[in-house]
């Protein structure tokens, strides 16, 4: 009787021991991924003299806010650079998603006559480019982007690699039956794209949006090329200038009017860690919002053929 009433074994379910072991391994792996950033955060709050004496410690002997005081001594300039970076990241990501999503959708449809030409047109830019000097001339003299906030947005608005990724996503995840059903109901191409394609493409769009956001947030090279106005300097470029000024003071200490005690009190290593925290902290906190769209997009708009 007991054998006949026994439940069949579910091969898709782990035993309790294996489940505990798998969760333990996943937890250790997650901790190893998070620990470097936590360690950087700890070092940024460590006293510089204690760091030089005792080295890197998980629990430092003496805590200090001198690194953040040194970074924030620029005052309104740092807050302004935060505002510039946030504006560039938000607006640039929206523009990038809009252009890449439309371009990728067009080249993914077999009914589009020139899909091969435009696919090659995007792919060709991944292999060859005009070079730095022609790009600078076009951006400054032809487009007039010198000392403009758009100089930080337009150069990164379109990425051929992202187009290839999203084109493949459209081709494999958006069934032709969905497109045909929209055409039968009399919907236009833009209405089909907005009402039918976008709900099915949230995972792909969220991925490209995350890549674009990281690209805009971490960009400093375009500011180095095109921005001289101090009011338009983004965060990454501002932090780089702060570190450069500190290195200049230390390297030219013999010709400096600063005393040796003042030079030794400069938070060299801790200020670098503080810059890492200030540069990566906001984007780390924003990542869970993108993750929500990843999960949501997996359950929207399923189709059965």
C-alpha cells in the first residue's frame, strides 16, 4: 500500500540538502561580487595616515571623512557636474533607445526591401571609422557642438553593436504572426511597433538601455575633446581633474608653497576610493530599476502559434 501511494519523484525539484548547498554557493558568489565595492567604500572612509601605517584593513583603526571633504571642496562645481551627467545620461539614453529601436526593427523585418543595405551600413561602421581628427572636425565645425551639452549626447546616440543585438532579438522574439495580425486589423507600422512590438521587446530594450546608460554615465573622453566651459563638465571629467590637480601638487611639492605637513595630509589613496564611490554609487543604485523591467518583460505578450 505504501509503495502504491508514494508520490512520483519530481526531477525538476532539488532535494533539501542540494537546495541548501546551491543557495549557499550562490550566496558566497554574490558576496564575492559585492565585497570589492564594499571594501572600496570602507577604504574611502579610512584615515590616510592609518592606511599608510597599517595598510588595507576591513575594519580600519581610525575612520575619517577627509577624502570626501577634499573631493567636495570644489563646492558647487561637483554638484553641477552631477547635474550635467544625470541630464546627459537620461536624455541620451532615451534618444539612443528611440533611434536604435526603430533602426533595429526596420532591418529585422524581411518585408523591408533595403534591410540588407542598412544592416551592412551599420555593420561597416564596426570595422572602419573616420578617425579622431575627422570626427572632431565634423562635430565642431560642421555640427557646431563645441562647448554644447549635445556634444556629450550625439556622439554616443547610435551604436552599431547595439543595433545588431536588438535586430537579432526582434528576429527571434517577435513572431511574424503578431505583425500580420496588426496589419489585418488596419494598424499602421508605427502603431504595430508601439502597441505590439515594444511590449514583447522589453527585455531587449532594457538591456540596450542599461548599456547606453553605463556608456553615458562613464563617458569622459567626449568632455575632454569638446567641453571647455566649466559649467558643462560632467562628473567623470570633474573627478579626473580633481585627481590630476592633486597629482600635480604632489609631483611639484618642492616648488610649492605648501608645507610638508600639508602635503602629507593630502588624502591620496582614500580620495581615489571616494571618487570611485561617487562615480559608481548612483548607477549601482539605479540598476535594480532596470532589473525590474527585465523580469516584467519576460511575462508580457506571449504568443502561441
